[in-house]
């Protein structure tokens, strides 16, 4: 359904479900300019041709909207701020915002579990549990805007993934509404819950193509007493990865293990005059534990950070590429890709990226969760053809367990999924009328 075909009857029906103040009709054109101070690389994807936005206040209202969509044959794009739209695959009829779903379903600080609405932001959740010296171990970009539902749907995770796992590893329960308007749930409120198919894993990373997540439960972790970051510089990425292997074989258990390329390092620290690959190791614990980090890492460490300097550095890494000090860092000028490979294949992927790097270091800017096999690559929009060649080269050299997602021109998922028939069967089961985004993928 296009914007011009949206009827007044539909608006009235949506307002009857959610309330008049929570259904708005947009008159501004699609892809309107966005102020630089609030720029989001993927925000343009949230501006389809639709003229209706709706913000349900509970799961029952979400279900009613989706049932109406099935009856009236219009599309619904769920919107959750995770520095990604939940529905990045093209324009549909109505934008469904989850930001009103901010309720707390349960919170047991002694049992280290919490359940909250999908519209609560990561910053709000961490503020709540931080009062009990706990933490939600997920650090996506823009935590003051990233919602729990958006983080789950986009499978977002920052540097903490090395020490605590991906969000799928500590999500213990989920409530959602399928594309045909059925309320359902997976998992539970306690950590030891093994009954039935693990449906949560199916929805995490599905980008809103299968269901609308309305709330979720998580395992929490004790907040670290203190942290310190140890920086080690290397002339080549091969030397940096050897150091990574040393850290992985050591008795240390760092919270974060990150690789910063020379191009990114120069952008973040313009005063630096020499090229260097930097491994960032973030440890936590008592003075004795941090002293052991210093001994185990040895003379390779060239700098230590703590306090505000440490927090500022990690915030910049977590927000990459939005944190880059480049004027007008917008989707029409810059893009980025997320490359997932086996840990043993990180070197092969970096070798390909280096083959396509430009002398000024601005062609491909790389940062990597090298202890878990994740690389984030920023590149100019004008270099989209070059990135397509990078994808082809990586696919040739890494024959298994490789996935790539692009935020910019070209295919969203440039590598063909391993078993499309299974994906289509799941899509038909949960969204039989293709109300939710993703029809073109299946």
C-alpha cells in the first residue's frame, strides 16, 4: 500500500486500537534531510513512502495492528532504534514503533534476571540494574537510543561480546507477536529453561521479518569493580594477531579484545604520525588481577588507560562507525559492512581488506572483535563497487561459516544464505501473508 492509498478508515481503525495521539500521518517527503547532530547511518531506511506511524502501548495492541494488517492487506515495518531499523528491506505501509513498550515485567537482582519491554533503551536498563551493581552485558552503538527490541532484532553487540558472549547467549526468554497477529513466547524467566524449541535464537537477528518482539528476559552480570585497558602497537596485522593468540592462550579473561587498523587510529588520533595496528585489551578485577594482566601482556603494552580516558575510548569503539570524526558521516557518503568469520580466518579476511586499501588509509577503515571473528569495515559510498569485490574475494578464500551484512548500496546480505528453502518455510509459518518486511529476501 502506497502513501497515497492509505485511507482515512485505516487511520481511524488504528487510532481505535492505540489512541488518537499515538497514530500520526506524515506529510513530509521520504528521505528528508537529517540534522548532522542526530545523524544515523540507517535512518534513511526508516523513511519509506508510508505516511502512517503507530506506537502501540502493549502486546495486545501490537497483535491487533498485525491482525488488521492481514485483514486489510497492508505491510507493517517494526521500528526499534538499534542503530539499525528492524525492517531495512524496503518501504511498507505502516511504521510500528515499539518505544512505548518500556514496562518492567520482572526483576530479581539476587537471581541476576530481568524482564523488560522491547521499547526500553539499553541505557535505561543499565541505569536500573546498575543501582544493584549489576550490568546488562550488551553495548550497542548509541545506547541512549538503542531499544531492547532493536538490539535483539538486529543482533547488535559491541566489544563486550568477547567477554560475555552475544546477546543471544544471555537472552533467556522472549515474548512476541507473529506476522499474522498471534501472541507467542519462547524461553522463560529463569536461566535453567530447556523445554521446547529455542525459538528465541530464530528471532534474534531476524530484523523484524518474522515477528514483532514485545518484551524479553535476560541474565544479568555483576558490574566490574574497576577496569583498565592495555594498548599494544604492532607494525603489521600479522604481529597484532600473534599477540591476540597469546592473549587467548593465556589465563586472562578480558572483557574486550579489539583490533584497530592504522586508518581508524589516525582518524581517532590525528596527532599520531606513524602507522600501527593496535590491540586493545580491557581487563577487570582487583588491583592484583590487573597487575597480572600487566605481567602476562608484558613489554608489548605501550600504553594503559583508565577512568574517563578509558571510557571515552571504548565509547568511540562501541559507536563505530558513527563516532568517526568525519563531517557529514551519512549513509549517502559512507557505508559499512559487518563481516563474521571463524576466529582462525580473521587473518584471511584482513588480508583481503588490505589488498583493497588505499594509500591514504581512507579506502577501508577496519575495527575488529578479533577474539570472536567479527570485523566492522567503513568505506566511502563511492567505493561500493570495490566493496563488492572485497565480498567476492572473502567468499572465495573463506569457504565456511562466513556471513556479511552491508549497510549501504548493494545487497543487504551479499552472500547467499545456506538454505533458502528452510528460511522460506519459517517465513510462511510465522508471517504467511508477508505483512512484515523481508518478502524480497524469501
